[in-house]
C-alpha cells in the first residue's frame, strides 16, 4: 500500500483501502482463474467503504449495527480473496501482506464497534 501512516477516519481509511486494492489488482495477470479472483476482490474490498458510508448515515442503532456487520463480513471475504490471489500468484505474496494486515485490522475495528454499540444499547 502507498504508505504505512494510519488513517483514523474510517471513511477515509476504508476508501483508501478500496482504491489501493483497485490499483493493486491491475498488477495481477489476467487468466481464467485470476479474473474471477480479481472481480470478487474488487467487489468485497470496495464494499467495505460503501457500507461504512451507509452505516455513518444509519437511521437507527439497529440499522447502524447491521451496516457495520456487513463491513465486517466484507472484510472477512476480502481476506479470503487476497489469500486465493496469493496462492494463485506466489510472486505477489509480499505485496499482498500489507493488504492482509489492513483488512484484519479493519475487521477487528468493526468487531469492536459492533460490541461497543451492543454494550451501549444494553446500558440504555
């Protein structure tokens, strides 16, 4: 990824992750198998940010938690496709590592948000 500086604004961070993924996939050779992986990866990686934007404008706590849960699900799916591409293209393993690190961190962040929101809901 472009740099290791942490972005604490999740909208910017998820957007940057999607954009960096789009740039990265252009390096992957096009063939029958990789084309499927590329398509799936771009869908899931960019969906994280799109769903976070929706969560940010949620109409209720339940809607917010649902959208954040989708972000979490999409981050797990993105991790899966990154692993598939890494297997299909061993020469890209080192370049994929920062993407895996970032998507794991995002998944943990979304898990924490969900847990916090549910905990706050129980207190109210």
